[in-house]
C-alpha cells in the first residue's frame, strides 16, 4: 500500500508496524510520518517506510544568495534570503550579514529594505553567515531614506533618488540595478 503522507500524520500503532526511515514514534505509541512523502507499508513484515517526495533545499557555504535586509542591529544586517545560486527558494532562510570592513556608520554600507547579493561564508552555530566583500557582492537595489523611491547608481558607491534628489552611499555590487534573473542570465 502506497499513499502520500504529511509530517506528523499517523501511520499506525507500534503494535502494528515497525517504523523505518522517515517515521518516528510519538509519546502515545503511534508511528507517525517525519516527512511529506510516500508511505510504503510492508504488511508481511509489518514495516512502515516514508520516502521524501522532494529533497529539502539547504543553504551551503559558498552559495550565492539574494535577499532583503529586514533589520540592523549594530553593524549586522538580518537578511531574508529569497534566491540561492540564481533560483528562487520555496521557503525562507534568515542570514546574518557582516560589513566587508570596519565601518563608522553602517548606513553607508547597507540599510533596512536594501536587496543584497552575498556569499555564504559560514554555517556555524546554526546561522547563515553572509559576506558582501568583493566587487561582485553588495547592495543590488536600494531605496531612499527620505521618500522611499528607488535609488539610481551614480559613481563610487553614491546613489541618488530620482524623485527627491537625496544622495546616499552604499557598498554596491557591480550588478546594482539588475533583477536577479539578469544577474544569472535568465
């Protein structure tokens, strides 16, 4: 018997089946599915097995990611990662962004609301650590602090608001102003 099961779905009692890969036993003595997958029951051996339908997407060291900064604490930016190696993610990951060098004012490097292209440099302590060091990495889209309009690239990290004329500085990527599909040749 094969059927699709979701995480936590009851398969049967421990008296009925031996739970194999993709299953777990809950505190009430029930065998449940660990994954969204296909349940295979061997009625002769009384075994239950769940095979994942799809492999989960994981972030790995050296991946290139695109995300939006949603918070800044001190000099660290917190990023909602949306794209990995040119492909949109089906779920959210959060990364910690580090400035590329010692800075006096982090607002001259990145700001809340900015989209960044970064490289994953570490996964220590269950956190995704991001770097924007290098010409390729940095802010790819920024918005004016005064009026919220998109900033246009000028020269040497200077950005100008087309609406109110406000000038701001960022650590910009060589890909500033491009959409993620353009960066990866889509």
